[in-house]
C-alpha cells in the first residue's frame, strides 16, 4: 500500500515593503499671515477677565487709592490756579495712570506663568504666528488698562471729587490708556525675564518706586528742580505729564505749553521695553 505523503513546501513570503507617503501638509491648518487672530484675542480676553484676583486688583485698587489720597489732601476741591480743573481731578488722573500701568504690566507679565506651565510651548507647536500671540497679550493688557481707567474716572465723577471740562475727561482717559501700552511691553519683557513665582512680587514694588520718582504721587513737578531732573529719566514721567496736560485748560481755552520731551520719554522707553521683550521672546522660542 503506497502511502502518498504530500509534502507542502512553505515558501518564504516576500517581505512587505511599506511605502512611506510624504506628510500631507495640506491637512494642517496654514498659519495666517495676519498678525491679528480674533480667536486668540478672544481667548486671552476671557482668560484675563475670569481671573478674579486680577479683576479685584484692577477694579478696587485705583478706587481705594484715589479716595484715600483725595481724603487726605486739604483743598482737594480747590481749582488748580487759573485752570478749570480742581485738585481732585489731578489726583484722579494720577491714580488712573497708576492703576493702568499696574493692570497692563500684570497682564503682560502673565506670560511668565504660561511659560512655567508649558502653555506657551504648546502654542509654538501650532501654526499660530508669534506676532499674533504677542498682539493678543498687548490687546488684553490695554483692555485691563482701559477698565482700570474707566472705574477710576467713574469714581471721581460719581463722588463729585473730580471737576474738569467735558473734553478733558476723554482726552485724559485716552492719554492714559494709550500711554499704558508702554507698560504692556514692560510686562512682557519682565515676564520673559523673571521666573513665574517672582514676576509680580518683583514688579509691584518696582512700579511703586517708579511712580514715586515719576511724580505720580506728588504735586506738579518743577522740571528745573533736582527732583524734576530725576523724574524726567523715569518711564512714567512722560505718560504722567501727557495725561495731566488737558487739565491745564483755562476759561479762555488756553493750555500750558506742551513739551515734546514728554513724547520722547514715552516713545524711548516704549522702544526699550519692546526690544527687550522681542529679545527675550526669541531666546525663549529658540529652546523649543
């Protein structure tokens, strides 16, 4: 009996070759060429406005400072010489400047917390342009500065402590908000320079000292005096002088002379802080 044994020969299979297809870049969202990203700006504004500690500080601090200082000064209701504004209006504008620079600096310096948490690194792995991210920070800082200015001005008007011509209200407010952009750049610079746990603890006293030497907590400065010479070198001096200038209007419509050196002070310090922020930002992105 013949047994036929069928032997199966197992032939080795040919190894499968996997063709690596090129990465489909069309599936990724393309980076917008515009530095304005509405979604990022809206996200940043929501984040800032939901921060209860920041909001309490921005709203309550300038109000308390204005009411406290105005109550301590005798003659706060008196007029400032021939000008139509009173001393209370001068104090109100000073506290609006201080509140706005504190608000914009804190909003800009929040980047230090985002760096520590890894959020800024995650954003750099997306198609989001760096300029759009920085612009969102600046816009959120200006929104906080505008809020601090608005609540201070509202307090001065509602309490009757501040009196000045109608046009001076919006002129002073616009000067404060626009000038506070310098300190949004300052906050960004310090936020990239300082560790997250020390940013505002360091910046709060620094801003207070700069405000003292910049004349925010004092009467109008004589630029020829020794104190005036020092004040002109601080980054707050130009902003303070420009913000207070509309208060010098008289019944005839005349103002005190406007000094170009005030604008030079604001622009120069703004350029220094912006360049510092750009320098630190490039060093931070180089580590990704």
